[in-house]
C-alpha cells in the first residue's frame, strides 16, 4: 500500500488540497474544523463532497478561494491550483492582488442560500455587472472604443461621443487615473461619460442571462433580489459565477433550499453549462442521489477529515470506510425504514482522539483511539482513511486479517 | 399614523398636569403671598376644577388655534417663546448632528473593519470615555481652557458688537440661524463671530453623543461583514474596499438611520445642559428655566414641541429607509 502523496499537480490535475488544516478561534475554544484534508481534482471532472452537517465541507470550499470565514485560520497545508496560463500556485500563500485575479475569473462559487448571497440593496443587473467589470473591463473597453470610433467616422455623433472616447481610452490606459476618479464623482458627467459602456455591459448581461435560460432578461436585470424566486436567484448567482468562464466552480449545496422541481432544473443547468464551458466542479451536497447522478468521483468528509475518496460507482458498490457505509445505509429507500447513523457528530473543539469516528464506529479497536488514520490507496483511485486498511499501523498493534473480515461483512450487508 | 401619535402625546403631556390639584396649579400664578385669596377666583376663571376631559379639550382647542398659553417665566406667549428660541437650538444642531453622525459612522466602520486591533480598542475606549463625560463638566472644562485660558470661543451666541450689527437695519434676518444669515448677508465678520461661539458647544455635543452612533454602526457593520453576500461579493473578485464601501457599509447604515433620527430629534427638542452651560439661549435653555419656575404652560408647550419634533423625525426616517432599502419601497 502506497501512502498518498500530492506534492504538486500532475498534468491532468487542476487542483490539489494538501494536508489542509483550518481552525476557528472562538470563545468556546479552538474549533478544529478541517484537519489534514487531502483532495485532488482533475480537469473537467465533477467531484462530489458529502458528509453530515458540520463536517467541514463549506470551510474547505471557502478555503479553496482563500475566503475562510473569520475567525477561521488556515494553520497548515496547501491548496495548489493550476492557473489558466499553466503555472501552479499555492492559493494559501498568494497575495490579495493575485487572488483578485483568480476569484470570479478562474474559480467561482455558488451558495446554499441564493437569497443571502445577493446584496439586497442592489439590482441583480448591477451585481452581475460587478463580476463582468472586475475581470473583463479592458476587453470590453476595447470593444466600446472601436464602436465609438466607428460612430465618429460615420459622423453620427458629436461632443458626447468624443468625451466618452476620451474617458474610455483613459480608463484603458490607467484605470486608477485621478481625473477619472474625480469626474466619476459627478453624477451627470459620470452618466455622460459611461453611456455606451453601460449599454455594452447591459448587452453582455442579457446574453449571459439567456445562457442561464432566464426568460425576459431585460426585466430581470432591473429587479431587486427580493423580487425574484429562489430558483431565479440561484440562476442569477450562477450567471455571476460563470460571467468570466471560470475553470472551476465550487457549488456549495446550491439546491438545498429549492423546490424539488427547481432543484432538478438547476442541477441540469449546471451540468449543461459545465460541458459547454469545459469546467471542473466541486459539488457539495447531502443528497446521495444527486451525487450518484452528477459526480465522477466522490469524497466523503467526517468531522473535518476526508475519510474516503473513490470514483462514484466504486464508492456506491464498494464502500470501505465504516462511516461511508453508515452514510449509504442511511439513504432513505422505499420499503425500508430510515436508518440514521447512530451516535452524534463530535464536538470539534475537543474532537475524539485517534480516528475521529471511533466513538460511533462499530469496528472500533484499541488502535483507533491512539492512531490518526491517514488516507491510503487501496486500489486504483480508491483511497480510505481507516486503520483497518492500513497494514503498517495495524501490524504495530498485532492485528491482521481484520480488514478482510470487514470486507466480507460488508458484502453480507449490501 | 402621525395624527393619533400626536394626540396620544398631547394626552400624556396634559395628563401629567392633573397630578397637581387645582389649588396647587392656581397658586403658581400667585407670586405675592398676600394675594392668596385670589386662588378660588383663578380656579373658577380657568376651569381648573372641571373634569379632566373638559379641561383637556379646552386646552387642545386652544393649542390647535396656535395658543399655547402665556409663559409666566418668559413674559411672552409660549408659542412666541418657542419660535424665537428655536433658531438657536436649530443652529447648534445644524453643526453638531451631522458632525456626530458622520464621525460616528466613520469611527464605527473603522473599528468594525479593524475589529480586535489596536485601532478598534482605541476608538472604542475614546468613544466610551466621551459618552460617560457629564456634559456640564466637559462644557465647563472646555470653557475654562479655551475661553478662560486663551480668550477664544466665548459663551453666548454672538459678541455684543455683532449683536448690535444684526439688530441694525442693514442686516436681514432670514432664518434666525446667525451663521446662515451672515452668509446670506455676505457678512464675513458676523459669520466668524457666530461660528466661534458655536465651537465649544458643538465639540461638547459631538464628544458626548458620538459613541451612540459609533456603537450602532460598529455592531451593524460587523453583522453585515459576516453575511454570505459579502463572501459572495468577494468570491466574484471584488476587492475588499469595494466590498466594504459599496456593499457592507450601505447595508450597515440602515439601523444607523433610525438612531441618527432619534439623536437629531432629541437635540432639536432642546439640549438643556449644553445650552445652559454655554448660555446658548435655545429651546433647552428656556425649558430648563421654565421648569425651575414651575411655569406649567411653558413646560407643556415645550413637551408638545418635543413630541412634534419626534413625530416629524420618525416620518423622515421612514422616508430615508424607503430610499435606501428597496425591500421597504414596495410597501
Ligand atoms: N464562522 C465560524 N465560526 C466558528 N466556527 C465555524 C465557522 N464556520 C464553520 N465553523 C465550524 O467549522 C465546522 C465545519 O463547518 P462547515 O460549515 O464547513 O460544515 P459543513 O460540512 O459545510 O456543514 P453543512 O452541511 O451544515 O453545511 C463546524 O463545526 C462549524 O461549527
Ligand atoms: S479507524 Fe477504527 S474507528 Fe476509525 S473508522 Fe476505521 S475502524 Fe472505525
Ligand atoms: Mg456547508
């Protein structure tokens, strides 16, 4: 058995989370929310992350774009990401200016509550425009300049167009220009100065909303978030996320709060856009049905640890970690009674020693309370963090053959 | 909404007078102990022994006709007293309220953004110290240092020469706010003089009240900064300045609008201690004076006036809310 090593990215990999440690410094104590988590994501792949509430799925996703919520701190590990130009960076170590070029442009995120993810005080059109303007301003300016120049050549417009042309050239040359900053403070001049730019951005937004299959986009961009349904709000969030065609989309339970029919539509939309834009997706959910439907591989999280990673079919047919098996057994099925996982989610201020699952694990042994299991490769592409599958440590405590016992046990169960 | 509120206020204010019996109320009009035999006469004349509702409606109908009664202590009708004193208070508020509000918002925002840093601690400690200073003490100290020590920033509203100037025919009083009038008359000297009289009371009021705004702004800002839409805004690539200034601050201002409205209304209805310390003869100065003289019509008039100010302030706050928050605009 070979220990999992992920020093850098190999060619077809886009992202690698390596030994990530995230802790929250709260009044109740230090919440050890993510402890040495390891993940990798290939180009064009959909990776599902499942796990009970509080297992650290969202914190992991936020940390991938360096937005760990306060009072959380990244205390160890790395997040390697392959930039569009091909160079590999460690997101954790990047400066803010660099991150601004990645967030929303190369990596985007959508959220569990689209209603909470939109600023209630701004029209949705404005919020989509923010995403477009913060990354694509030069490109759009060039288009607008060409457009205005054309108008002028044809002698169509006069002073207003000249003012705009001057302003756009200035903006392109130096977006932080002091004179522009001053002029922009004067509402009338600001309006005159940016009329055609606004028009072009508006057209872009409408195109984007059509891509999101939003009917009547002209009306929707003028709406405030509270005037839209949850499904529509989530489509807007997706539009914002995909405005600059990112290579990676982090989807944190994007359909949990939506009606069942809307859920299906949104998932469908995300997957179609994924193919169209050639993205990779990390899809977080509690819904094993969705996981089975959309993901290529699945990572199972428990109490801040990644406990098992496997291709989706393999995971459902051959779950190795006792927690994964409990999770799969707890899926409600017609005809069989709902079976919840026995025991409670541990408190992450004082997590259980050794394997964090040991208080709830039916196969617990003495070693489990002392040794922290690491992800080990058990077969091609199948990794599990459980001492039963770690011969080295297992041997140390004089046990052997037990994993065979479990495997046969499992076959009896499923 | 406005009318019932005002009626309720008037009922409450007038009701308080009923805590005194008619003899006590009548005897307030008698300054000379030898005239005590006129008490019965006064009670009869003003109907002080009538049932409450008769007295109330009698009073109310007078009030609605603009008659708030005669002030014994000021020797003029109460309404006239209010009208002549209000500009002084309004002028003080014109400078202290915006200063307090803007400073409070600024400090609250900084200390929220720099939460748990030295800047946050220093700002909060300073604000709390200001908050806990008694106005009269701060006023007296400031006056002792600046006026007593350096001879600048005198008490009152104007120096005698300026007073004479504005009473001369050449100076037109448009608003009764001397700084504004001075600008309208293009009179720089009077403007500077009026302004120098405002400095210390404005500093006092700002020091004492800024913590109120600051605390609301800080906690509101912290609440907003923890919301998902802030993470979402950053996730789309916005820099933290845009996220804070455009998104978090605007949302955080909503509760600040309410508290600012209340603060301004409270100031406009008279700042008893500050006006008294600085001999700034506004509404608060005379309300205090009238109260010590047990001048009931004047006290009633001032209370009613304060009620009116609060009702108007509430109305303005509601309008501002609708302007900021589209969720309210619908209703
Ligand atoms: N802002 C915070 N302050 C303190 N602790 C936090 C914070 N955010 C998350 N945590 C802690 O980190 C742990 C992981 O939280 P996280 O939100 O990642 O869970 P999750 O797997 O996304 O759960 P859910 O399925 O409910 O979304 C939890 O124990 C939680 O208490
Ligand atoms: S390491 Fe031990 S306690 Fe943990 S899952 Fe495996 S068997 Fe259970
Ligand atoms: Mg979550």
